[in-house]
């Protein structure tokens, strides 16, 4: 039969009436299978499981090019025969609401043959990808959402699913131990108790994730985190770098692929470390991390004004796009480890590393993950409120 959209341009009005041909049961079964019991347009689950004894399918088999060619038939003007209109290529699985929409005369210009063909192919391709369990590795998903300047932007389950698929992973299973671990803070970042509450949640949920890893439920952690920088660094420290961890970057959009990494279109950004003169007796060192912006020295609290410092910066200049791909993040991680080595080498007596950072979420988590327990100094984490001196709000010790 071919693609129904190929016949739309050749559509013409026929004198011969085309009457509806019933869709064979075997074709119906294949349409349900190819769509995984979900609506092609809105992805609604099309099985009612509220009945005690059995589940009830609620989906409807819809025609792209109409089953008939009458004057009121949506998209009915076509060369296709009645039998061809009842074949798989011309049929799609929809919920009742979407079925009514595509057949509405008021929306006929939107729901064209080409549009529905593309949506059907896209949905069925997605089903094949996400059910290819031989290729997709199971992952334990950690989603962290905090309030940033009064707003919260959690990753939706649709966005998480799309990002996992792109990364060759699968997750969010029904089992509570291997499903989605949520860390959510609702308090404003200016409230003093916010940080202790966040620490408690992070520690509890990461511990559960580590237990699932130890039990062999999965070997990969998938992290979708958007929260104040100190919380993200603490999250990274609790995750550590012993378990394979995939971090996902939030793009500035609400699209389904908002959390997928972009493919590299340039050489990775490079980073460099600059340090002030060594003072072997120093116990406090200030670390400036300039990725998305440059951190002004004036933001340092007065008691640290004379402390030695080290700075990590983007060689090409601070930019919101400095970590736009996975290779950029790898490059940043190497530079951060170099900064920690520099601190250890130049200030052997250091006890506290005071961190003032302007970095994206993935970089903040990476900073925490590469802290070595018992080897690196305590991380004192600062929050910038947009003006004045930064405030120490969390510590990562031990």
C-alpha cells in the first residue's frame, strides 16, 4: 500500500462510492502492539485497569485516510481502495478524545494525512526503541528539584524517559526500590532551614539508591538535578565516583528532549587553573569556579579576605554554553581534579576549601563526586544571593 501521505497530493473526487471495509482482527492486534497500548498523539495509556476481574481496552483504531469517501469523511478524498484503507499503514491507535479531534471539521487543516502519518511513524519508532531491552541498560533515576530564585523546574517523566532513551538507558520501573527517587525542596533558598532539610533528603534518597545498586538491581545512576549549587555539590559528594553515574543537562526549553545532551558541534571547551602564591601554613583556601560567569573577589566574606586562593576558569571565557555536551563536562571534571591536586600540593595543611562557584548543575554535581573522603579538605559551600557577600550555607566533610 505504501505511505498514505503519498496519495494525498494525488487525491481527486470519485464518482464511484467507496464503502467501509471492516478492519480484520489480526490487523487490530498488530496496531495495538506497534503502539504499545498508548495513544499515538498524546501517549495516554489505553487500558482501564480499575475493574477487579479484568482490564478493559479503551483505545480506538482510527483511519488516517477515511474509511469512506463521502462528503463528510475526514481526509476521505483519495485514490485508495476500500481494502487499502483498512490496512495497517492507514490505521493508528488513538484515545477517544484524540479520535474526535482528528475527525473534527474545525481542525481538518491541522490533522492532515501527512501530519498523522509522521506522528504514527514517530510513535511506533519510539516504542521500538524504548522496548529494546537487550540494548537499553537499566538505570536508577534520581531527580532533584530545588527552588532557584523563587521558581522550580522539575524534569517531567516524559523528559526523563526521552533522555534515558537517548543515552541507551531505561528506568523508572514500578518497583519502588529501582524506580524514581525524588529529592524535592520547597523552601526558599534564603531560609536558613532549607539547607539542613535538603541535606537530610539527599542523604536518605541517595542511600536508597546505593542499596539498590548493591542489590544488583542496576549498575547505573541517572541524575536529573536542578537546584541551588551547594545542594548539588552535596548531592555529588553523596553519590561519589564509585558507581557509574550519568548526569543530564537541562536545556532552556520545555520540550520533551529538554534534558538530552546536544551532540558536539565544536571542540570541547578547555579549562585552566590559576593559583595565588603558596602559603604552606594556610588552613583555609578560597576556590573560585568561573564557568557560566566570573566570581567577583568582593563576594568573599571579610574573614577570608587575606586567604590564598585558586581559580578554575574557562580558557575561552565564561559562558552559559561552556558545558553544552558530555565532552565539555569531561573536560571540566579533569580541570576540577587538577584544582584539588593544586590545593593539596601548595597548601598541605589546608583544612577547609571555601567554594564560590558560578557553574551549571552538571558541573556542581561533578565537583562533589570528585571529592575524596578522608583525603580532601572540608568543602565549605557558599550561596550567592545576587548582591553583597556570599553566605556559607553547607559543609561537606568526612
